[in-house]
């Protein structure tokens, strides 16, 4: 049985976290939040099947538990969620990779209020990866996934050359500064999640995005290859067939 999680029923601390919708630069941290009044719709792909509406929740190991509520997702749509049975603990926050085939929760923060405070602190530090890394190091309970990858990303950013001091060709392979277009050939099995990416990239409504996926190829975004790599990787991680087409052979640039 699906647990109703309609907006008005959200606990105050959870509603405050969702409404704040704090986005930090690292793609592993929350980038997506429920729209106002859309907490139920945000559960699609986790609690329910977006194509059939089938309830996917189950108390069986590795399944999405009926008491879990997704409150945010990172760039790759890996959910950050709470367990509605853990009210007395202040709703600890959990995370799990969406592409693992089974849900394996990892602890993220001792409570949703603490996680919100940490995200606000990180956002205030701007583009200073060293300061962000130090802030995470001071926060208890940030030793597991996804924090390991986030720490590694920040450490790598600290070692990267300053863009103000280097020519683009010194930062990456010159071939990555080729201009072109991301072209989606096939959405794959995870059509709803791919459609969510199309919504973001093209600025269209979800229904329009799903319609566009029925008639590939679909041009998604144009620019330098190095600036399109994150979108290319995330779409391929969802099982979509997508190519970078150099501008010389691309039909046109957006």
C-alpha cells in the first residue's frame, strides 16, 4: 500500500528543507527538489513507476520501503530521503545510488535540519573547494557514501589549475574545446528519468519532453565538448544513447 505524502502533511522540518531547496556546486549534492505541492510527483522513479503508476514500494530487502520519502536528488537523480518512522530522531537523511539495481541506503546526516544547515554553509562558501572540504570534515557522520565521492571531487578541484592563469588548452585536451551538439538517439528503458533531463536542458514541460523522446534523434544542447561532458555522462548513466556531434557535422546549433 502506498503511503500518502501529500504536501500539507509534511512535517515542518521536512517542509522547511524542501522549500529552501539549497543547491551547492558539487553535482553529488542535492540539485533537484520537489516543486511546491509536488512531493508525491517527486517520488516517481523511486516509490512508483512513471510509465504505469505501479507502486514499487516493498518491505523486502533492497526495495524502496513504503516509509521512505525522497526529499531531494543529486544531478544523477540519486535520491536523498528520510524514513517517516524516524520522527523522534529528527528525520535522519539517507542516500542511495539509483542505478545499483537495489536500494542500499547510506547515512548522510543525523537529521534533516542538520543536513539543511550543512548545505547552507557549503553554499555560502561559494567556489572555494578547500573551505567546503574543511566544512564537511568538521561535520560528524560524513565518512560514508556519498560523502567519499564528494570529498574526492573537492580535493581534485583544489589541485586543478586556476582558470585565470591557464589557457583552456592547458587545462584539457584541446579536442575537448571542439564545439558541437549533444544528440540523443534513444532514451533507453529509464525514459522518465531521461525526460527529466530533457525538461532541464530544453526548458519544456514534462509531457512535451516525453513526446519528444518518441521521435529521436533529439538535439539537446550545444557548446564546447568540455562543457557538455557532465550531461553526456549523466544521460549515458541512465542508459540513454547520446552522442556529441561536432559542429561541422551537426545539423545546427541551438
